């Protein structure tokens, strides 16, 4: 969701204005990652079977989203012509923050992916700082790439068949990640 938002904003308001959305989104991702690690680490230590259940549910949800992408009609979900967005800096940052916090895929991703990288034998805070730094750097670079590529992609994505192909590739990847998370 956040990458699509970044690409959409890159298409409609440009990279410079999109940076405000990115700061809010990165703050939201940091909060989701920290909450996931702290909450799931506790669940993992106390109730390992609950963690496995959450892992299967997260994998199933990603598979479901992948199937939905495959079944989509191949139409763009946003209008690039005369898009009426409030581009106030605070509103852009809030939009990014809310998108990150409210994204169930982000929660499922962090809940499934981060805890295996946390060692119970080492202090939690330094591990979390390192993981979070890596995640936020990668996320920021990807947001920039999506926003920058938005203008170029807008011409390509105006054809329904190209959007359908992109959705099928994304859906296949999402289903693959869902299977990997559930059974890996």
C-alpha cells in the first residue's frame, strides 16, 4: 500500500512533495516494527503455538491478497487527471503514517519476519535498533524509487493489459511469500 501511495503521489504531485508522505510512512513503519517485535517476542516465548498460528494466518492472508490481485480487472485505482489531493505537508505526512499503521500486510510481514532475527540470548534494544535501521533505509530507498518511477510508469499503466500483468506478477510474488511465511 505504501509503495503504491508513493508511486501515485510521485505521478501526481512529484518527488519533492512526496517526501513529506515518506516521513510519516517511515514513522508508522517504525512503530509497527517495534510493536511487532516486542509483542510477538513475548508471545513467542510464552506461547509458541500461538506464534505458529499467527504465522499461518499471516501467510494465508498474503495468499488471499495475491489471489485478489490475480482476479483484478486490470484498472488503475487512481485518477491521474485533475487528482484533487490536499498536499499540505502535515496532511501528506499523516497520510503516510496512517497508511503504514493501518496496513494489515505490514503487520503480517513484520510479525512473521522479524522475530526469527531476534536472539533471546542478547539484549533486545541493540538488535532492534540495527534491524529497524536496515528496514527503514531499505523502505526509504524503495519509496524514492517508486515515487521517481511514477512519472515514467504513468504512461505504461494507462493500458489495462499492462496493469493486469503487473497485478498478476505482484499477486504471484505475494502468494509465494505467503506460502514461504506459512511453511518456511
